[in-house]
C-alpha cells in the first residue's frame, strides 16, 4: 500500500526529478537517479562521513547483542507499510547487517 495521499510509489520519479533539477543530466530516469546517487556518495566522501555503523565505532559484539531488538523494532514501525513490499524479519536483519559492515 503506498503512503497516504499517493496511489503509486513516487520515490523513483522524485529522485530522477531531483537529479534533473540539480543539473546532473542523464538521458533516462535510471541514469538520472544513478548520477544523483553517485553525487551523494561523492559528497559523503568529501566530508569524510562514515558509511557503516561499524565505522562509527560500534563493535561486532555490541551489534550482535542489539540486532534482534533493532530488527523487531524496525518490523513494528508503522512506516514500514509505505515500502513497495513489506520485508520479512529475516530480510530486515540482512539489511541491518549491510548497514553495519557495508
């Protein structure tokens, strides 16, 4: 179910529109989105922003101890219903682990 007030998912279109407005070019919407995401990556590198939770100093032991509760809280969050597909708890754990170590 899309977010209230929308009949379809609009994020991909909006990202492409943002890229066009910022002048990143691109012949297709996919190309525009890719250029936008690339520029965000470049900006994060320029300001030396950590890319993973591990880079913030969280140890593997701390992460493992908190992971299940984080996943459950994520699954219980009402905003999850705005995803194109509600993820299974196992998929949430996988995504969180990617956020931890990249």
